[in-house]
């Protein structure tokens, strides 16, 4: 009967191999890299572009704020600017509230 059982099956089970701690660490690093390239990096690029746009604002530019106000810049300060939104109507807004610079002449039709 012993000749029918292979010697490998007849041996007692050995210690099971320890799971590697590198696999979860590698997966964590891969997930972080994917998150960085999908979420963090594009957001940083948009912030850089917005900061450059805000720093280049000057008197006479036509802009739209994040709140939807459209107007022409009359004064530019360190952190605030004055927008003329209608004839003789000026409002003061923060520079970083400017969402976009409009092409010249956009507000003339209004």
C-alpha cells in the first residue's frame, strides 16, 4: 500500500509561507500615483493658470467674476479691484474672484 502513496503526499505539511508585506505597499504607492496624476496635478495646473491671470489684470480689462458679474476694471489694488458693471456703477471685488478675462469689446453691446 505504501508504494501507491507518493512520498510528497505522505510528508507532514510544512509551515505556510508568510505573505509578503511588499504587495500592499506597492499597491498603495500605485494608487497614490494614479490619484496624483488624475486629481492633484491638474488642480495645481489650474491654480497656477488662475494666479497668472489674476496677476496680469490691468485697468480696462473686461472680466467676469465667479458670482457672474461682468464689468470693466477701473482700479487695480493689491487684493481688490473696482469693476464698472454699468454706467457710473462700480463695485469692489477681490482679485481672486475674477473667473475669466473677456475679449475686448464684449461688454460694448450691453
